[in-house]
């Protein structure tokens, strides 16, 4: 493996941040369940009691706003990582898929 590639990967903010965020993939399932339960509580509260309670609104806002922000930032970071891998692939003349495997080995 190329020493320059290793140094460039370890110093890349985008690749390191993307690697850290991908470790949260396992928790997305839990977030989906929490968001679904919060939405169900809000739905029941709205139709059974003629309007949502302030705690129900706070619960849904507290769940959905961080989730949307995380999804938006992760999407942007995913795009930037693709651009970074493509530029590294051209620079070191390595296929992108092989480069991604090498980057994962370097960062993990």
C-alpha cells in the first residue's frame, strides 16, 4: 500500500468524519422505531383528544428535527466522500471499489 495514500487518507477530514458517522448505522433502526412511536402517539393524541398536547408536539419535534438534520448532513458528507474517493482513485490509479476497501482498512 502506498505511504502517500495512507497519509492522505488519515489526514482527510471528510473521510475520517464519514467513517465515524457510518458507525452509527446500527442505531438508525432504533431511531426509526422511536420516530414511528412518537408519530403514532401524536396521531392518536390529535384525533382522540381534539388536538395535540404540547408534550406530544415537543416529542415529535425533538425526534424529527435531529433526524432530518442528521440525514441531510450525512447525505452531503456521503456526496463529498464520493468526490474525494473519485479524486484519490484518479490520483493513485486505483479502482474506486478497491480504494474504498483500502480506505476502510486504513481508518479501521
